[in-house]
């Protein structure tokens, strides 16, 4: 992701979630370069980055590839549930995803190749919706998230509570496989699910039990009890493999300490 730049408040604030070298980015960037009615506040290459960006920037419009590296654009929208009021436009090379995108509430589904006319239509719909919203009482698009601490506010965390619009999700720290950092958010990985918490990884790390959690890389903390083995890649770079099969990079300077901690973690 890149650092957002100031924009004219009358322009449509847009997030693009698409492959770095894909035609979706090329089409949106070409349009934005010639048309001041749209302002790309951030570009993301993965679904996880897209989730963080949409929650952080609350854009008017989102263009998202259906096919992404870590999850589909449709899965990204499902995880957003009712949190986001952004207009969602999905892009793919086949029409098969159109029905599912519509069922999830997407405003449009575009097929490659697409051009100015399709983008114009999406921008017009956003402007009309924004004008209508000005006449209504604005509802908060995002509810606060918090970390549940011990009653006496001392000692390591035993659970993390992530508040949603209609219900809370409580995750016991013992169930966490690993934690991923992304700007002001952390991704709590539990099996195949990822729960997004609006808290920096550094502040969350301070509340975790150091006997059971260790930061193996600047953007990853692992639950030591979920580590299957410490190994290395074909290039010789150290890595850790979790019981789920997930492989994570380990900073060379941290490998020795990681291996000393594992026997004490009670795996």
C-alpha cells in the first residue's frame, strides 16, 4: 500500500484492490489521471490489505478484483459484512461471479476489458448516493474494537474481543495460530479465519504472554504452541511452519531465541 494523499473533498475517494501488474489498476489509474472526479486514496495488492484499507479510510468507492492472492474479492466483502458503506465494484475475466457479487450487495460487476464508460457509471452512482446521504442522519460506519483485559488490568491477555455491528467475536488467545500486522490493524489468524482488530501489533504484543507468543518478524507474531517446526527455505532463509501448514518468515537474528523458547512453551 502507499501513503494516501490529500484530495478535493468533492472527488470520489476510491480504494483499488487488485494485482500490482493487473489491467484493473491500469484502467483505474488511467481514468484518475485524466479525471479529477475520482481520487485513489490507496492501492492494495491483497484481500487482507484491502480489508484494512477499507476500514481505515472508509472510501466512497472500491474496485476489487475477484481473484486476489490470499482470498477472493467476494470473500473480502463477506468479511466486511455490514461494516462498510462503500460502493463495491468487482472485476473479473468471466461472468460466473456476477450473481454471487450481486447477492453480497455489490453495486456492479465488470468484465475485462473495461474502460471509461464503466468507471463513469460507477462514479455517477456514488455521487448520487452521497447526495442522498447528505439529506439523512449519518450512521457510524465502523464500531470501535477493543482488547479484553484481565479484570484487574494486569497480567497477559486471555482473550481478544472484536466488536461487530450486531455481535461480538471473542477469541481465546490459546486458539490463535499467528498474528499479522498491517498498519493500525492486526489480523488474528485462527484456523482458516482472520479477525481484524483495530490495534497495532506492537501494542498487542505487550499484552501477550511472552512464554507463549513470540515476534518472529516485524509483521508476524506466532503462538509458540502452534509451531510444528523451525526450518529454512530453499534459499536458506529461516522460517517457521505452524501446525496448520502455514509457513512464516523468521528474521535471522530471532531464530536462535525462537528455538530456545519452543521447549519451554508447553507444546
